[in-house]
C-alpha cells in the first residue's frame, strides 16, 4: 500500500492525482481504467478540500492506494462528518439550467466505480472507492 498525506486544499489536487496515477500505472491498470479512477479521485479530493474543513481551519487528506487485481483508493480526513452517499442524486430529467447545484460529482463517482463505501470512525471521514480489473504485464 502506498500512502500520501497532503493539506486539504485545491492546490494539492494535482499532487494527489499524480500520486494515484503513478500507483495505478505501477500496478498495470489500463489507460481507460486509470482515466475513470482519476476522474473520481479529482472529484472526491476537490470536495474534501472545498467542504471538509471550516474556512479558517486547516486540515489534511490522507490517501492510500492498493492494487492487487483491483484499485482501492482510500480518502481519510478529520473534517466535518459528511457521508456523500446519503446525498440525493441529481434529477437528470430536469433541464440542466433548472437543476439544483451539487450532487452530480458523487453521482459520477458512484457510477464509474465498482464500489464506493463511507464510514465515519475515530473522528474521521473515510471514503473508499474501488475499481478493477488490472491487466498484469500490460502498460498503456
């Protein structure tokens, strides 16, 4: 398992994505799988950086990546408790200009990943996303 601990701010989005991308490539995930996972990673990281902590508060995001047959990315922060999976999804039947703001990103994450799990434990939000399949020996 590889891990990265960074300040929860949007300036570190690229650092988080580069870290995950390198780990996915190291574990031989296809370019298509890596692309979907990175979309999800960006969405989750930006949401944590934007909303997990009070404006005057500074916090971290701990990311970890494992990849034995499937990629498992875990996000951990000690910000405000928030389960994104409980948020109602967007009403895609409503014209885009009439929709409420928010919810579309987690909708994408839930639909692109094989599994998305959330727990609040030990004063921490822990969101885990996973997706397979890895192609051993093949690097795009």
